[in-house]
């Protein structure tokens, strides 16, 4: 599974909402944005780990609701 790189908080949040299951936070994330992202996504089963250069948000078993 490929890791998609987000360049800002908005990119990361949109990618995760769209169903991408592995997003690298490839920017200098501030503590406020980090905790906002962690609070929202970890409650939904995401794991945040430290990659080589950046944090990586991974979702497992996350079902994206349909638009119906």
C-alpha cells in the first residue's frame, strides 16, 4: 500500500475523509494541528506513527460511508 503525502492539515484531513488509508504528514505540523488531527482520527481507529522524516496516519478497517 502506497503512502500519500499531505502538504498541510487540510490535505491530510481531506485525504483521510476520502478513504485513503495511509497518509504521511509531509510538512512541519504544529502541535495544535497534530492534536486536532489525532483527536479526530484516533477516535475513529487511526494510528499515528513516526516515519523516517514525518508522522504517518494509518487507518485500518475504516469504512467510508456512501453518498446515497
